[in-house]
C-alpha cells in the first residue's frame, strides 16, 4: 500500500520569508520605508506567548521594525483600545496584530473593529472580510493564505476541484472557502450542524480540516487520492500512561493522520504543516500593507 506524500511546508515557508525579507530590503533601499509590525499580547497564555515570540523574532530576521507589546491580563478594554489607536497613528507601524484569544472582559470584536483596516495584517477586520468576499484586494488572514500557497504548490491549478472545508470560523474556515472559490473550486462549507459529515468529506478532492477537535476526521471519510490540509492544532495527553501521568502532552491535528495517509495522495502534518506557513504569511502581509499604505503596488 502506498502512503500519501506528506507535504513538506518548511521550504515553502522559508521561501515566503525570504521573499518578504527581499522586499523589505528593496523598500528600504529604494523608498526609505522599513515595514513595521506591532504584535500585542494581553495576558500570559503560554501558547500565545510562543506564537508572539516567534512573530517578533521572524519579523526582525526579515529586517522589519518590530514591536511587541505585552500587557497584563487585567488590562482595561479602554487601555487596549488606546494602544490600538496609538499604533493606528504610528507611521513606523504598517501591521498590527492583536493576539487572540483576549481575556473574557475584553470584547474581541470591538478591538478588531478598532484596528485600521490598512494595517490589519491578520485580515480579521470586517472591511477586509468584505473585500475578500467581494473578490477585491484585501489583507487575507494568514492561515488561509498559507493553506492556499501550499495547495497551489502541491496541485497547481485548482479549477474545477471539489473542495470541502470543515469549519466556518471567521479566522479560518470562511476565508479559506472564499479563497478556494476564487480559485474556481466547487466549495462546500461543513460545520457542527452538517448532516452526514463523513459523506460530505468523501466528496472532496481537497479536504480542509479547521475544526479544533483532535483527530476527528477519520481515514474512511477521505476520498482516495484526495489532498488533505489539516489546520487543527490540538494539545492532547500521550496515550503512554507513564507520559500521561507525568502530565506530558503532544500536538495533533483534526485529522486521524495514520489512517488518512493510507487513503489520501497528499497530507499536511501536525505539527509542522500549516503552522509555519501562518507566520511566514504574516510577514508577507506586513510587506503588502507597507506597500499599499505608501501607494506602492502590493
Ligand atoms: P473555531 O472554534 O472558531 O471554529 C471551529 C469550527 O469547527 C466551527 O465552525 C464549528 O462549527 C466547527 N465544528 C466544531 N465541532 C464540529 C463537529 N463535531 N463537526 C463539524 N464541525 C465542527 O476554531 P478556529 O477556526 O479558530 O480553529 C480551528 C482549528 O485550527 C483549531 O484547532 C485551531 O487551533 C487551529 N488553528 C491553527 C492555526 C495554524 O496556524 N495552523 C491558526 C488558527 C487556528 P459551528 O460553527 O457550527 O460551531
């Protein structure tokens, strides 16, 4: 039995980062513009701390101006709004990313709405969501953008393919579906109320899992020869009772990988598949924002 090709996204993520670094150098040399990214973290969620550190390091490595604003968990909403306003006005900053989730006392929608859409490098402002849905140039959420780069590299032209996206979040499921539609796929968006989810998934030439449920999508839900993009990142205890008792955990995706690789033609791993693409695309988005803000194409 031949196993699916595990898509190696490392080289692609590296290429996206290198392209961003090259454009940063060019913007500095030709226009005196240094793209700037501000990342804001409220609270001390360990996973968010890791993501924020990585975003800061990679933006600096790409030659960007990089700021990380670490605020205590009890920061008042007005204070966070004031910081967003300050970053909106700051000419050194072209991209603003407020790390989600925010503490419960802060209204996430209100914070996202306060970010200048031209600096919204996470692509979550309703203006960018609307532009994307209208097929107009938008800042596109980083994870969906990364998924599309992986799919194009793996499959080339996507026109006519049947795509099923499991998950309809504003962050992942919806924008991926919009991008697949723009690429002329025939798209189904499935969610928690979908009837016969396994049957719907089995129709997919391209199956994107963005659910947040460990290994929910089984091997026999997958059409033989399909391409499987596993966006999910779930932390679970080890099966090994000794490791589990020691409180050790590991990361798994939304797809039961061992079963799926026996059926699919291509599959992304977790960890190491879509995750690295997300940060690389954040750099690309920051360059795009810096160009557009300065009236250069992008
Ligand atoms: P959300 O919780 O916002 O959305 C989950 C979606 O899955 C919802 O639309 C929900 O449906 C659907 N869903 C939940 N349970 C089921 C079910 N049993 N059957 C079918 N559909 C179901 O999650 P996100 O979209 O933010 O994230 C999804 C996953 O992707 C998470 O594991 C997250 O950690 C990961 N992620 C990974 C990133 C990366 O860089 N690789 C970046 C961002 C997220 P309904 O709308 O009906 O409730």
